[in-house]
C-alpha cells in the first residue's frame, strides 16, 4: 500500500497535539477523485476542533460528534488546493490533471499529501477548478474566504451607492468581503486595528475604523448592510455600538449579518463564481504566511493569536516549476463574474 505524510491530531488540546505521521494513501472509489494536495489552510474551525476549548454545554455534543477523547478524523484540515491525479470510473466533472480547490466539510483531511473527494457537493465537501492566475496557497484563501463572504454578502442584495460596513476587514473572509462589496459599487467602511488600516484601504475600503479605539464609536454612520466577518466570539465596544445602531428602526435599509449566521454552504457553484472573480482581478486572495506541513504546530500557534492578515496556508506536497506553469486539462464553461 503506498504511503503518504499527514499531520494527525493525537488528542484535544494545544497545538502540540498535532504531529507528523505516515498513513496509507487513500484510494478513490468510483465516485471519487484523488487529489495530490499542494496547499491547505489553517482555519478557525481547525483550531476549534483541535482545542475543543468551548463551554461545557457545547463540548459534550461536539465530542459526541467528533470523538470522545480525540477527533475521530485524525487528519484535520477543511480547505485544500491541489491536482487531481486519479479518478473513479463514475467521475464526469473532472479529469486527471485538473487543478482544483475546495472545502472538505465533515470529512476534513486536508493536512495530508493526498485526499479523496466526491465530485458532487455534499456535507463531505465541494470542489471546483481553481483560479488559474493564483498559486495553490492563494487558492485556499479564495476557497475559504470566498465561500464565507459571498454567502453572507449575497443576503444583503447590495446596490451601487449602498453603505456597507465590514467588521473584521483584515481576516480571510473580511478581505474578500471588502473587495467584493466595492466591486458591487458600495461605499465600504472596513473595521480593523490601526496596523491594518492602510492594508484594508488598499483592498478598496473608502474608510477604516479602529475597533481598539473607543473614539471611533462616535464615527459610526448609518449603514445599509453590516457584515461581522470575525464571528460572534470576537467583539469590541465598536461592534456592540454598531449592532445596537443597526437594530434601531429608521429610514435606512440596515441589515446586520454575522459570518456565523447559519452553516457554511458547501457549493461548488459559488467556488466557480469565486474563481471568475479572482481571474477577473476583482478579488485578490490574501495570504499572510505559508508554513510547511512539518511546521503545522507553529502554524496553529500563529493563527491562534487571532491577528492573521488574510489566510495562513500550509504547503503540503512540494511544487515543481512544471506544476506551476502547466495549464489545467479541463475547464468548465462559466459566465462573467
Ligand atoms: N458559518 C459557518 O459555518 C462558519 C464556518 C467557518 C467559519 N466561520 C466563522 O468565520 C469566522 C471568520 O474567520 P476568518 O478566518 O475569516 O477570520 P480571521 O482571518 O481569523 O480574522 C482575523 C482578523 O480578525 C481581526 N480581529 C481579531 N479580533 C478582532 C475584533 N475583536 N474585532 C475586529 N477584528 C478583529 C484581526 O485583525 P487585527 O490583527 O487588526 O486585530 C485579524 O486580521 C470564524 O472565526 C468563524 O467564527 C463560520
């Protein structure tokens, strides 16, 4: 049986519970493709599963679902980008040689050199041809940030001239949200710390507000749409003020949406749209740092600090020059972004 390298989770706890091990390389079933993984992401969801550091009332059901003493799925990682190297007999959408990106859903498993996935969307993930103009690492940022941000922004029916506030504008989903809202013609306010202000403006934000500066509360205006892109567990005086303000009845269309509202929909159609946006230069996926798989512990420690700029990627298989320049073999037709 051919082997592969993987980062496995040996128990619930700090980043040190992750270790590198050898495992059997998976073999695709008839309805699966085998992906040689070039890049994975370290997401907050990975941290959530690994640490199991949640209130007791959440921890019990979580552990019943994920595994009592350690995650049943020992290879974590829910975002990947790589190349299809083998396909099952029933595969129609993909061919060997396609460069893909996607989310692995409940099946996890992206922290490994190879991963089998179905070509159809399900709770086990969604997959699409990756944007051709960015590398595998940036593609993981586009997959995760794109699915999260587009799903929530679409709820706002944003029109040209709308005032949109993105809270947490410097994270993986926030950086996509700022760029996409700007593309839709909105006047965008990005909320971030002072050290990220210039960066968030470079993504297209018209104004930035510093969530660590209480004086910025008085600078809040009326917004047509507010996206909380950091999630319900991270807050500030400014976020609470913004939420209260949006809850008041008034002349504005105000809608307040959290990135945590509802489950993330694993839809390859949205990955296709994200690919179009990236290839058209409308959205640039942001990568903060790239760690080799062997440094998975350091990568988790860094993301746990809570201040990454965009995405943190893991380089899994080494990429050769040929693999970077060779075009993908098949390409689904898609419309304009
Ligand atoms: N609905 C779902 O099914 C689903 C699925 C997956 C994830 N999620 C949610 O999506 C969230 C967003 O993940 P992400 O990876 O896009 O975010 P992220 O990249 O982890 O966000 C990091 C950024 O947040 C900023 N930040 C930290 N604390 C903040 C605060 N109190 N106020 C404002 N900004 C703050 C940091 O900026 P500074 O360094 O400047 O502080 C940093 O740039 C996750 O945390 C999770 O809650 C939801």
